[in-house]
C-alpha cells in the first residue's frame, strides 16, 4: 500500500524546477564557453550571432512542444524532450566549426522549448489557482538558478579539462535528472501518493468557469483572446533582455571588460541571483495580498506588475544617465 505524502504537489513542482535548472544550465553552457570556443574554432562574433539566432528561432516552436505534451502526456513528453536536449548538448563537444554549432543549437532550442509549457501544464494540474503564483515562481527559479550555476561550473570544466567536457558534463546532468523524473513524476489523477484531502484541495481551487467543453481550441480562436495577448506581449518585451544576459554577457565581459574565465565564474551569475529572489518574492506577495487584504487573484498579480513598472520608471527618470547624451563606449 502506497503511503500518502503530505504536500506532494510541492515535491512535484520541485522536480520540475530541477528539470528547469538543467534546461537552462545546458543552454547557458555555450555562452560561458563562448570566449574559449570562438578563439579555438576561429568563429567570428557575426557567426556566433547566427548560432545564437538558431537557438532563439527554434525555441519559438514552443507551441509544437506544448502540442506534444498535451498529446502524449507530460511525463512521457517532457522525458523525451529532456533526453533529446541532454544528448544534443553533449554532442556540442563534437563540433569543429560554426555551422555544426548552428545546427546543434537549433535542435537544442527545439528540445528545450518544452520547459515552459511543461511547467505551466504541471502548475495548472497540481495547484489551485490561488497558489499558482508561488508555484510558478518556484518553477521559474530553475531558469535563473541554471543560468547562475553555469558560469562557475562551466569555467571549472574548461579550466580543468577543456570546453568539450563542459558540454558533456551539463548534458550528463540532464540524463541523471531524467532517471528521477521517470521514477517519481505522475499526474494528479495517477499519483497514488496523493492524499484524498490534498486531491480535493487541488480540485476545489480550479477555475471551473474557465473550463470549456473538452475540445481543443483552434489557433485562430486562441489568438483572438485578450488573455493570450496579455501574456504574449509582456513576454515579447521581457525575453530579449533575458536572452541578452544569457547568451551575450560572458562574451561582453571578456571582450569589453577584459574579464578572464575565472572572473566570469565569479561575477556572471549575479543577475540571475536577483532573478531568483524576484521569482520567490513575486509569488509570495501575490498570495499575501489575497489572504491578508482580500485582493482578487488577477488584481494581486496586476498590482505587482504595475508597481514594478512604476519603480523602474522612477529610477530611470531619476538616474543621471536618463538624459540622452553622446558617450564613448568603454
């Protein structure tokens, strides 16, 4: 007889978070190793931009990943994608020119685009609506933690062995995580360690008014919804910043600030630590606004977004650098 595990929904989202850590660790391996690879393989900055662009273009196929996850199930689908990105990441060590890296990054982007749809699907299945802000924050920690771990881990692998070993190391971590995923993850309706009380708690917190007739909506129906654009437009504006930090920061620190690999390992992870704190803080504040002040779910989330934007505007207007002026790049 299987013993029920109290709060197992948090164990499931933690397992997803660990997968996201590996996901972002493997995608960040190239950027940390870029100064070494560009020199070793005689790759220009322009060619590197094409390599990065291949990944960014392929990862936009997240709707395809979501379709696969919906069709064959989250456990099997995400497991197959994790297997793919782990093997593709390890294959980077076999590349001898920029075109090989271009195609490998494209394949990696396609496989790793499954992380966000998987996290959203698991969060909606495992958590009542009022807890999804915090649960989503826990999952999203994986993005910043993985990016934060990449500089010291990849730098160590390069300094100790070579840049090829860095890809083998991060890819092998994905295979290790896959074993735990296959062994422990199940959806709520199949998870035998889920207690009846917690199952009812999750069920009672679902938005019944948002449920349809069970049929899959068409793409045209989705893009006509205001909620879709309310999610898509902020991502469209925010993701370029994240991509710049993830793929270009180490190369910038090397070429402009003249950091060596050890210095990159010491400092390149700091922006992602701040992102970790934001993931936890945002979800926690959203829950507090609902419980302590009776703020509706959607208004609690809106208030966080608006307060952040207002703070950034104030800081920008107060900064001496807010005035447009000519300056010479350092």
